[in-house]
């Protein structure tokens, strides 16, 4: 027996052969080349050597006295030993050769073994081992970076099957390592990911270009995080793999620092940096962390529902449902059933039990829009829910306990309705624990450029077109117009213009006629983007002509499009000397 322990950093070899001359010759020759060489004369000695040391290369005789070198080879592999094995044989047969290859033999050396052949194969193996170790070192470094980097990284193949992800991706996106190998579209993920991230990933794969979602709010996290997501197509050098890499960067802290250093231009989906909106943002942040009832007031179209969403999504109930109901949209009997639910047979048509909005919102938030239109009977029931945190379904006597945060909104003056006896005073004060009043757009016109930029980006994604902004004349009109429909009217006007424009610059020629007819000055009669300085009558004339053209001369439809009565339309047409046609008799 002549084995030795493997020295750290020394390239080690084990010679297993029952011929002493071969063991001696190999050990002397390879030892002289600087290798650490051990020998074993039998199956038993070989196992003892393998139990005590680790070897880079094993030269194994296929016949070991009365034992089989192939059996020893099997034993070596069963032990999980991954040393490189070279078979030494005098006359290999087909079975032994086949089995040796199956077990992973590197090569054969035929007896008598030439020392130059022994040297060549030894140097070749150690060169490959060095290269493999270097690759493994780099792989370990890359794996460590991949695992510990703060960026979330997810890779998918060309069919959108997840191939790899790191811990940061699990924390940010909720994916698990056991979901590797699954189609990303088939995994139960947050609705916003399906609406926003998956289409971007599909675009990057389909078009082979980078796609970026810059500073978007990730609502699957509580509190909501601000992230930038980049989708980059990837292809290996040999084109054996094609796919895409998602890189998710959590920019919440940076976003918060920026907001603390300057006025915020946006919170959640609310846009505007005016003083009035800064006050709204501050109230939202104050109220999101507490569970009090909130009353949101403001004219129609100011964004009351967006404020309610922001309070819900930035607070501790963000992961729970937010249920909405418009209190003015349903008659009293249906509204009561919608709010509280009913038992089968509670009234005609109640053919089965129904869960009401309060139960559906349990644990979350119930948004009561147009709460000022509630009937007195519903007001009483709502007051009880606010006080007792329970209610009864229609047709039932058992109380139902709920944990619901109430956020109410109205465009009415509830104080006046209380004084007129149309709204309960006790309910009014229950709802108005905290009030957020949203200023109308005409009082915050400095927000219009930011709103325009936001809506143009939104329309660009919706219609798959690129818009370059508004002409100076359109922006002047927008800044002068009183916007009775507030932000909602602005959004609809821009949507109309984007559809007509089909991309490029939005000019007055793309605006809805009903907007032009109220413009304080004549705009854009000549070349696009030019202001001829004419007065309002000419602007009215163009708006009416365009409306008639769009409706093929149908004056009833043209009047509806312009937002005026048909008789008013006829009067204006006559004053502006627009031919009236066969409908002249209606004047």
C-alpha cells in the first residue's frame, strides 16, 4: 500500500494497478513532473485511498487480480466521486468498454503504456480541469452577484417560460423559485402585472427591442413601491437560447427623496403640482395610515374616485378589496339590496341570496360615490353601520358584522342639504370626520400642462401612436377655457383629439367642436398652428360647420355634439349666415 494525503493546491493522481512495475514507473515519472502521486495495488487499497484523500485523476487498471476495475469504477461513482478516470487495459472487450464509457471514463491507455502518452493525457486533463475550475469560479461569482444584487432579475425563454429569478425578484414581484419552468402568464399574479408588465414583456420578445416602464407604482406591494422595469431581449452567442430579461429596480426611496426636495407632480394616479393639489396629497398621506371615515368633496370630474383609490392603496388595507357604488345610479329598493344584500324571497324577484357591497368589502374599503343622493331610509341604515359596524340583509333578522372603512364622495353641498332637511345631520358629521376638498380645474390651471402630458402618454399607449404635444394655440385655449367638466372633460377632449390626429402634434383642428365653440378667440382657421386673430363668431361658425360635416347635415345630432339645443343651433346658423336647408321652417 502506498497512498498519500492530497496536499492543498497540489495536483493529485491515484494509480490503481496490480502490477508493481506499472505503479512504480507511473509514480516515479509523474512525481518527477511535480504531481502528487499515490498508488493502490488492489480493490481494497483503492477504497482506503479514496476514503482518505481526494484525487484529480485516477488511472484505473481494468483487471485487479481477482477483482474487476469496472466494479471499482461503479463504486467510485456511487460515492459521488467526480475524479477524472482513465482506464488502463491490456485487451479491452466490448462490454467493459461500453460500461466504462457509460460510467464516464475520460479515455483508455493500452498496455504497454508509453510514458509520453501518459504525459500528454495527464497534461491535457489538468488543462481542462484548470479551465473548468476557472469557469466554475466565474460562475460562482456571477451567481453570488445574481443572488445578492438589489435589482430584481427574471429571465424567460422565447415562450415566456421562467428560466431563472433571484431573491430580489421574489421580494418585489412575489415569484417563487418553484415557479421556474412555468409560463409567466399562467401564474396567479397581481392584476396590474397582467395589464402592464406582461404586455411590455411580450413587446420586447416580439420586436426584439428594449422596453422600459419608468417609475411606475407597483401596487402588489404594501405600501406601494415605485419601480422602474426594463425588459431586454437576450440571445446566447451560439443562439441556443433566446428570451428576455426583466430587471426591476426599486426606486421608492429615491422617489420619496425627490418628493421631499421639491413639489410632487403626482401621487398614485392623481396629477398636479399646484398648491391646492399639494394640500390634497398631504391629506391623503395623513389619512392613508388611519382608519377614519373620509368625505371627499368636489365638482364632477375633479377626480374624487382617484383620491379614494389613493387613500386605500397607500394604506394598510391595500391588499384587501375596494368596492365602489354610485348612490345616485340606482333606485332606493335596488340600492338597499346592493349595499346590504338580501335573502331569497325578500322581495319580488329575489330568487336567491345575494351578498351586498358591505360584505364584499369586509376587511377593505367601501367607496360611496354621490352619497348626497341617498334616500332618508338608506341614510338611517348607513348611519347604523357606521355606528355599530353591523347591518341586516333584506329579509333577514340576523346582524352581519363587518370591518369596512367608509370613504364617501359628493359633488353636492351637504351642509345646505342638511339645513334643507334633505340629509341627516348626524350622518353628515359621521361621514365628515375628515374632509378632502378637491379644487376644480379652473382654480388650478397651472396643472393643465402636466395633465396634458400625462393623458398624451396614456393615449399614446392606448392607441399605439406617438403624440408630440399641443400647439401653442391649443395650450392657450386650454388655459383660457373654464372646464366645467374638470379633469374628466380635459381627458375626453384629448382622447377625441388623439383619435382625429392619429399621431404628431395636436392642433385646434383636432379638437371637439363643442370645445371650439366656447373658445374666447378664433383659433386655427388657416394653416395648422396659426392664430389668425379673428373673434369668437368665426370660431363658432367653423365649429358649427365641422359639426354639420361630421353628422352629414343632421342638425339634431350636430346640436347634441355641440352641447346646445337644436333651436339654438338654428338661431346661430341664421346669425352666421350658414345655409339652413329644408329645416328652415323649424325656426
